[in-house]
C-alpha cells in the first residue's frame, strides 16, 4: 500500500519547484495582495507548504490533493498571498480531472464553471463596479480553464487508448484469420493427399500381401503387375499434387483436376485391384451427372468421394458387387456407393478412419449432406447381388451436393 501512494518523479519535481519558487517570491517581498494587519508575512508560507504537499499527491490521490489544495488556496486569501500557491493550485485542478475518476472528470468542469459565474455575479453585485469582472476572470483562469484543459487531454488520451486497443484487436483477428486459413489449407491438402494416394497404396498393400502369402508364380506375377501399375499411378498423382503446391516453379503447368468423366477409368481400376477380393464394381449414371456441367469444386468433391468409397470397399468390403450411382436433378448431385458389409477372406489393408472424416469435410464445405453406415439391403441392392437374401447388409455411402456456385463455402 505504501508503494501505491508514493509520488512519482514529476509530482516531486513540481512540488519542489513550486515550494522553492514561492520561497523566493516571499523573500523578495512579492505578494499577490496587500498586507493584513491580523497576520504576519511568514503565515503566507503555511498555505504554500500545504499546496506543495498537495502537488505530491496530484497523480496517486487526485481527490485528496484537490481537497488539500482548495483549502490551502482559501487560506492563502487571508494572508499576504503568494503567486506560486495559485499556480500550483491550477496544476492540482488539472491533475484532478486528468487522473481522477470518470465521475470527477465530468463534474469538476461543470462545478468550476458554476463557481466562476456565481462568483462573478456576486462580486459584481457587491462592489457594483466593472472591476469586479476581473475577479471572476481570475477565478475562471485558476479553476475552470485548468479543469477544461484536463478534460481535453483526458478525452484525447482515451481516444488514443481506444485506437490502440482497436488496432491490437484487429491484429489479433488478422492473426486468427491467418491461423484458420493455414489450418483449412492443411486440412484440404491432407484430404487431397489421402484421397489421391490411399487407393493406390491400398491396392499395393493387398496384392503384396497376396504375393507373399500365396506360393504361386502366376499369382505373384499378377500381383506384382498390379503393384507396379498402382505405384506408377500413385507417383503420378503425387507429382500432380506437388505441381499444384509449387509457386512459380520451372516445371510445366500441373495437370487438371480429375473430373466425373474419368470415373469409368477409376471403376475399371477398382475392378482390376479387387479381383483377388471378389469385388465387381459398376457405375450407374441415372441422372446423366457425368455429362452435366458442374461447378469445379462440386465435381472434384464428387470424384474424391467416389474414389475414397472405392478405396474403402477395396480394403473392407466382402465379396460381391460394388455399385456407384450418380443422380443429378433439382439442383443437387447425389452420389451413392454401396458394397457388401461383412468379413472378407484373403489379405486386407488397414484403415485409419481418415477417409470418412475427409468425405464429410468435403460435403460440409459445399453445404451438402453426408451419411455412411451399414444398413439392410433394399430391393435394388438385392437385385444387384443376384437375388441375395433379405438379411444381407450393405455399407452405403451417400452424399448430396448442391450444384450452384453460391453454395460453395470458402
């Protein structure tokens, strides 16, 4: 507590300067008013000392400083008077407005203005001479003008603090936006990398496991052929992604993003990779979605959803049909991929769960809906399985994407 009321360096300098200046004026016999027969000249030093003490509290305790300073100023009027006492009071009044509470900053200018007006009217009525106006002017210069100056400086400082706070908040918001943009870009890159490479690596993992576990030269040769094809395709996809990430590189422009027109190639590749697992993949384009003109983000998302769904079927689906259905109508592109749900013989590839998360993120960014899970097969699915039993379960991935550009969320 003692350190909280310790005067600062400026207050000490003002108090010492005012006290020494007042002593010098007193020694020189310079007073603000005529001598009083009831007081000795040395009594003038008492209000001077009290005002210097008030100066020490101008910033740490402005209300106390103003109270002491007002009493000292009033007492000075009953002595020979000292100019230094009056000058120090103006600084105490200024500090009370500048460093005091907001309520004090509002009330002191009004109070000093009323005191100035009332004193001027009172002295004018008492003396009945125009010279009484000078007394009111002096009171205004000593009290109202310092208070008004304090209000002006305080308002300026408050505005500067608000501007600095707004600048800091703007900087923090900009940093948050930058961080969110970096996170979103990393998530997009992670989805692209997973969707492009996972299909090929899953085929490589499955066929390499088959080549190692089955002691048959023909099977090994066939597996190695599939492994080589998927390795080359995966390397090509990686080069395309690196090309997209380059900025101003010396290489040629990267290849265009995949479209729905290349789904037949993707389905055929899945058929080749899924032979060992008994998978038969087909494409049904009921709504002519492949030939439709779709926004680029929607078409890329649809392709990646089909690609990841086929990768999951290659990893986990039981032997049977894998059906890709596309439908385009009423401003919505519907993608549906079904496969037989259940355990499968032979080698499998591990899954991380990132594929479903990536598909859901893609659909959410486009303002669509996404569902994935096991459910009983309906009549259409049983037809696809050549009349399988009603108890068969399928794994269904279904996504609906708005096809208007305005629905895309950046």
